[in-house]
C-alpha cells in the first residue's frame, strides 16, 4: 500500500470535517455555536473529544484546569513528548473551526500513527485546552497556562457575568482547582508545542494557498475602561448640565479607532459595552467597555496603549466624567521556533505546498508556552478571512492537507533537535 493510501482513513479531510460538524452540535445555545469555558456544552465536548482520543489509541485524562489530555506513548518508556493542541471553548455565535480544528487534526494524526502501528521516539500529547477565548472570564489562556506551568492562581477568583467564580466553575466541571500545578508539563522533556489553526484572516486565500507557516503571534493587551458620570432623569436634565458616561464613552471609542488607524501595525477594538442599570429614561451614570489592542511589535503596542489612555483621560476631563483603565491581560509577541519552522517547510514541500510564512493577528494557546518550549503553528486557509462568525469555513481539502503536513513533520527526525 502506498504511503498516500495508508493515510486516507484517519487524515482524510472529509473525516475531519465530519468531526468538526459533530462537535459543533455541542452548544449552550440551540440557535448557534456558543461553548464558553467550563459550561455544560464544554463538558459534553470534552467527553466526545476523550472518546475520539481513545479510539485513536491514546490514554485520556482531564487535568485540573479542565483540559482533555490524550497521550500516545513513544516507542520506549520515559521518552520526551511533543504537545499538539488547540482549544474547544468558543466565542458566542462562533465559527466551528476556530480551535476545534487543531484538536481534531491532532487526534487524526495520532489515529494514523496508531492505525499504522507506529510509535515515535517521543510521546505525543494531544490537548483540548479549556479556555482560550477569554469570553466568560476576563482572564484568558488559563488552560494552556496551566500546562505551560505559568498558571496565575489569581484568575481563580475572576467572576463571570452571573457572579460565578472560575474556581466554582472548575469544581462544577468536575476538576479540583487546588491541583492545577499538577497539570504543568516539564519543559526539560517537552520537545515542542504544535498547533494547527484556521488562519482567521484573508492572507492565504488571497495568495491561493491552502496552508501557511506561522512566524510569530502578535502580542495583545486587553482591559476594561470604567467611565463614571452621573445618572439623571432623561426628561428633566438639560443637555448642558449632563455628565453622560455613555456619550463620553462613545467619544473615547471613536478616539481609539482613530488612533489605531494612524498606526500601520496596530489594531484596537472595543467589543463589549455595558451600561449598568441602563434604561431608556436614564442619562447613563456609568459605562464599562472592553479594550483589545494588538500588534506584531511590543513597543508599538505599549505606545498605543499609553496614547489611548491619554486620549481617554483628555476626553474624560473635557466632559467632566472620570475614566479608569484596568489592564486584564498583557501578552508579548510569541516568536515561533526557527528549527520547527525549517522542518515545517520541509513537510510543506514534501506535500507540494509552498512553505509560505505569515504572522498571526489572532491570539493562540501557543502564547502560553512562549520562552518555555519551541512553538510551531500551521494555518489553514479561511474563506473570505471571516472568523468569530458562524460563516467561518475551512475546506476539507485544506484540513486534510494540514493533517498530512503535521504527520510528516512528526516523522522528520530533525524537527525537534
Ligand atoms: C482569540 O481568538 C483571540 O485572538 O482573541
Ligand atoms: Mn482560536
Ligand atoms: Mn477565537
């Protein structure tokens, strides 16, 4: 049997697509895909992923951070390991490929090794991380941070919009948050962190390429701005006497956009705005809005955040309100490993794919492993560059190609030197 035929059964793009569709049925919202971290649908997804891992020949456990970990042993005991991972939590009204593709591809590749009865010089751990999106709680990447050994215990006290703490949510998920330290890998025997992900942008499609090699993941700052004015009666308070927190926030949001538009390498987004106790007949007394700033340059990002803070303070003073920015997340650029990139390039060429390099504008679990173990990422083409949207789409052919490249990368003896 030729190598190509041997690979068909588990790394076939249609088989991967069928699993993507099956997993997408597990949602907390019947009308769309919403699978927030540690929710009931996350629990069901973790169980399904565990079943698929077992079928692929892995031993499965759920660690204390809610990650599903499937281990495929090496040819000899006590060998080092390679982690292949992504996340199975989603944003609200999500696309089905973001995160899920990387986990399913990892399982497909191990399934193929298992089908061929093949063991490698290193073990493989496929991990379905529990918390990449940072939508339910203000902190993020807690699953991958636990595995990377950089978990911040303070995030256990974060609360979701219903007042449930992450600690309580983990207990409800069936894990013991006091044991999170046990989830950490040992960098001394972890050779690399690998992830396949949908690009979530338009670059590969514009170049008519199925796959790309990620050079670096942009850094990000996230936080919240609280604007405080004074609540009042919408019918009686003259316009000139108002200290309207919402109109001040609106001006700040436009200033943020204008600032980001002047920088070549900056994106800034306000994705959530709340008026606590807001009502049609109340002049808003308080507004909270999120801020997300990203760049491929840490200096440019720090400067942009400082400039935005200054603009916010200027607008607050002019409108006689107060404004306070609190950063909840600050992650520098993660540069992918040069040796892994070289080996990926070989695997691309072997599979008749151009080894095209691109940066990642989106954040990924690999950021948690920055400076600890070598990180490598493969992007699959994303239709129209649309992501965080139900229209997100990667073709079965491209997903199958990603699996085959990942498979060949694992067989490359120079990849994790
Ligand atoms: C995750 O999708 C992020 O980049 O925010
Ligand atoms: Mn993702
Ligand atoms: Mn995402």
